[in-house]
C-alpha cells in the first residue's frame, strides 16, 4: 500500500477494504507545491482533490479592488478541493494556494465518484466527508455573522491550533473578516 496515511484517514472514518483501496490507489499521484504556488486557480475547470501530507494551504478569493477573502485553511491530514465547482461543473472561483511548501497526493473527484458508485463503503466515506464539510461551513457562517473579533480569533486558534502560528497575520485577518489593522490592534491590546 503506497498511500497508507491517506488510507488510515479514510479507514478511521469508515472501514474501507484493502481491495477497493488498492484499486483506487491507481488514480492517486504524489505532488509537491512550492510556497505561494497555486494548487488550483480561478477561471479553470478542476476535478482535482488534494490530500495534504505536509505543509499548509488556503482557499481564498480576491475582490475587484484587490482585497483577499480567505475561505479556509488546510494542513496535514486534510483534503482541499474546489468542491462546489466540481459538483456544479463550473469554473473555479477561488484560489487554492500553498502557504508554505506542500507535499500531497492528488486524485480526480470523478475517480472517487466512480468508487462511490461501485462500493457502498466509499459512498459512506463520501457522505461522511460531505457532512464534515457542511458542519464546517455552518460553523464558519455563524462565526462571521455572530461573533466579535475576540470570539472569532479564539475560534480560529481552536480550529487551526496545530498550525495557526504558520499562517501570516494578514491571512488570518482575511479569514476572520476584519482588516489587518483591526486584528493587529486587537492582538496588541490583548498581548
């Protein structure tokens, strides 16, 4: 088994047979990205899912005025993909960029979907991943709509505790929905 870390992650969510996993491994490629390199760029179609082994990425968009809006961060052991665009068959709206050098494995969502169609265990895995993404999205929306900067920052530290220190402050501010200056004032006041 070449991609045992990814298999263990999947198997921890729901039992996956080694036979079906070995069949799926044929669709997986090892890939590296340098700091600031794009895993996915807006304006293109993408069917790619990346499972991070090392390094950190962020998913963000840029307004016409140049302001960045960070949707989420991902670190080792997590997956990143333009999921809504893949499901809708539309061009990607967000950038997925390496915050630092990344090692990952990639596969196409169409290969994953074919496995979901063929194996019940894979369908269950897909549902569990979709449920996790839905809950994360709900939590994020609540944070943006109902929390003050202190609560947002504490939530950020909780959610990204393993790698919060690796994320530049201006990116944290864009994730929290505040200006970099506001975050800086808050951090100085509370240090």
